[in-house]
C-alpha cells in the first residue's frame, strides 16, 4: 500500500495480523491533530459490523507511521511500515 492510499483513508489489513476479519483505517484529522487509526470488524461479505478507535498517530513518515496508545498508564508505541499494509478488497 502507498502512503497516498493510507492518507486517503483506504482500509487495509496487516501482513502479520492474526485477525482475518478486521481491517484498519486512517481517520483523517480535523483541526490540529495528526489523525488516528480505527479497527473495523467485518462480516463475511465485507460489510463493517463494528468500528472502534485503536491508536493515535504521532508521525507519518516516508516509509513508516508511528502510532501510540495508553494502557494502564503506559504509553505503547507501534511503528507500521506502508509495505506491510495490504489494501482491503471486498469479499
């Protein structure tokens, strides 16, 4: 997947993700924030059943995004490469 596809909000899955029924999407920011990632749980036909906030975006680079969240007071940082993102195509 390309950086442009990511920035346009194209849903994607990850090469190394164990969940075959979840995709991720970049939430385009409104205001001064850098956006966030949401997880979308999908039915077998590809329709979205549930969507939830997953992580905030800290940085969007040329090859990698850096996302973070807080769990029990600890900051968890995750780097995701664009090459690991696989564009979602409906079933």
